[in-house]
């Protein structure tokens, strides 16, 4: 898919820039010359050979890249849940639309069972399951629907939320690693960088084109002269990617609190109060039953800790019924 190739540009730029970055870390500023010639890098690569820490950097780069690319592709193409036709969507709805509330080991005195208030989908012509919402893009109701992601061009829901979360985690970790490596490189190149910048800036001022030179990427031109094309390319792609992936951290933060984006905007379920016509309106966070790490492992499914280490597919849990938090159950008791 074209967007997969575009996204892969950042890891590819990272692997192209990493040898130069590591060579500079090994040999210091002697690798740099205020010249447009590239021959100095050939001698720089050959000096002192490789260090053991170099292999660690390559392993980290491969790990971040594989995890990000795998989970990005799965986020794009994995269906969010339900079925392609609404009337076949699981779970099977009760005839009256009253789904039972799972309270786990908690007991509420005087109450044998609780039920979610029925919600009818006019488009699907069926009852909505708890935490599900109708998606106009898919033409069906999606279990635990979160949002539509413009990066993956897919609805994020129960079946692909874990892939989305891992994509955001490893994408931002990889970008942070790339920016830290570039920053450390600039520490070595700081003095020669400003020496060459002064030379080129003075020349631009004499020509009366200093402002245009700065606007058109004067600093990047200096980086290119010192480090070649790879490091400036990685810097530009990393900044653009951070602008795109950074805002997705909000979705990750909410999901680690057991909250979907729609629930944070006020769209949630209600619970029928036994013996009355009133309902208990659930708020954002009332489905949070674990710590943030616990919520992440729950989303990742059985063997989720292995998915943090290796790019492997999800194994859906048998029991995916939404459970109420202890705080919500205490309010129900009152």
C-alpha cells in the first residue's frame, strides 16, 4: 500500500544515517571537515572498527522499526470488530436489548443482577452492545469504538486497539531515539558546524541573499555539508513524523485509563436501576478496572507481554465483556 511505503521512509532514513552517527561517536569531530567533499567519511569509517555498543544501537533500531511497521500495517488492515454486515455482528443481542452487567467478584446487597439500558441503532436495526457505536464509514456498529484514525485510515475499535497502541508506543519511542542520536551527533559537530555556518552566512550576506538562504534551509545545508544527506533527511522526517504521531499519545493515554475517545467526549452507556424507572449514567473511567500497565496488558490479550517484545499477532481473549470499576460499583451501592 502506498502509505506503508511512505511510513517506511523514516526507518529507512534511520538505517542510512546510523553508520555516520556511530562513526562520529567513535572518532569525534576529526570525521568532520568544513568541506563539501565526502571522501573524509571513508577514512572515518575505517578507524577503530566497531564497538560493542554499536551493535546495541542497531538492535534497538531494528526492534523499534519492526514493531512500529508491523503494528502500523495491522492497524491499517485489521477490522475494528463486529462483522461486515451489522445484522451478523457479535455479540448476540438479547431480544429486549438489556445486556447484563459484569461485576466480577463484587456483590451488591439486594440486587441479583444489573443490566445496561437498551440502545437501539436505527441504521443497523438492532440493539447496540455496551460501549459500541455506529460507524458511518464501515456501515456497522463497532465494539468499543474509539475513533477514526487519519494516519491508518481505519476505525480503531476492539479488535485493532492493541495494534494501534503498540504503533503509537514504538513509533514515538523510535522517533525519540532518532532525535536523541541526532542531538548527540550535533554535540560532536557543534564547533565545526558554526564555523561552516559563519562562512556560508557571510557569503550569503555579501550576495544579499541571507534571508532567502535561511528560509530555504540554510542550517540544513550546513548539516548536509558536514554530515552528508542522511542525517538532515532523518531530522526532517523525524520532526514531521513527531508532529503526526505525537497527538496520538492522547488516545494512548485514554486507553490506558480504560477510556475510549468517544467516552471522553461524553458518549457512554447507562445502567438500569432495579425497582425504578431511573438509570445510572456511566462516566469516562467507569470501565477502568486496572492500573495503566494492567489496562495495556488487558488490551494486548493473552500473552500480551510477548507482544511488547516481538511483532506477533493478537490472540483475542475469550471474555471481552466490559467490567465496571470499583468506584462505579460503589456509587451504584449508594
